[in-house]
C-alpha cells in the first residue's frame, strides 16, 4: 500500500509540532501512599516533522501509548514514551503532555470525616536529542479572605475561592501531595469536600484570622518553593474568583532557570 505520509512535500517547511491531541485514555497513577489511582487522562503526543515529509503516521502514536497502562509519577514511563517516539519517528524533538484529575484524601478539621478532593495535574514533557525537560503543573483550590475588607468593615469580610496554579521543574522527585500541602498552608483556609457544622465554624473563623491578598499568596508560596532545594524553576499564579466584584484578582511570579529546548 502507498505510504502517502512519506511522499515528498511541495512546500519545504519544517513543522515544529505535529501529532495527536487530547486522547481520552484510562490511566493508573501511583500516589504518595503508594496506592494506585484509576483515572481518565487527556494525553497529547507530538513530534517535529522534517521539511521533506508530507505528514506523520498517527497510528504510531497510539501504538506507543498502548504499551503503557500505568504512568508512574517518578517519570520512568515519560522517558520510555519519549524515547520510543524519537526512535520510531526519527525526529529531533518529541513531546508528551498529560492532564488528569488527581485525588487526595482530606480529613475535616474537627469532625475528622474523610473525603476526596480533586486537584488538576498536568505533565509537560519534552525530549530533544540528549536534553530532557519535564514540567509538573498542579492547580489547587483554596479559600482566601480579603485583608482590606476585614480592615474597613465593622463586622465580617468577603472571601472567595481562589485557584493556585504551580508549574515546577525539579532535579529530584517531588510528590504532588507535598506541593498541595504547601499551597494550602499559605492560604486563608484549605478547601474541604466534606464539612460538618463544627468544621464549617472552624474553617470560617480560621480564614477570618488569616486574610491574604492574591499578591500575599503568590509571595508566600514562592518563598516556600524557593526554599525547596529539589526545585530548579517554578511559575506560580493565583486567581481569586471575587465574590463582590465582576472581575477576578490575579498575581503571578516566576523563578529559576528554564532551559529552552
């Protein structure tokens, strides 16, 4: 059968990224407690395409992915997938992107009731010749209470759900749970899926005692990440879904060296 993808291309342009995007795929992740989590991921696989090739072979991406039913957070599978893509496609650069919900057990502060909280995780992995880059992204919901509102009001203060997104490059393995704990510890209060009345009283009062602007939260989280010697680069952003405005508050910070591949 004719291999049309390998036909010579009329327009001599090298394409940086070609491949398959957001394959919905059953996935097993291994968490900090060394327990397996079954989840559903969206996976994208890309390579570069030489100027003399008309197209890439889409089926090869799926073949490579089907060899991996379990993805370990310590990246052993990321490396294998990238290596296979480089060899199978004969390309100079390969990309493996994965996004999935990740669940962490949360214990309510007073009643001690257990529940599962979802955080969104992404892994952005690139292989170029002998160079590799892996970025882990974690998006965590927290509560933030406005310091200005507390200061100027006779009673009460407005608060909101905030989303903290942290992207990390690290030289030694880091658990998602540890980054979530750092982020929650700097917020006015963590978010809990399950709260009884005694818990709701506790988190409401705790948030009132610890007001933070978006700027405060970014600075405090960044300070904690800078003190972690495993991390070589990070980007942190906070978006407050304002409860008394029709706009959101935003702040971000980037630190360290991010090598461009």
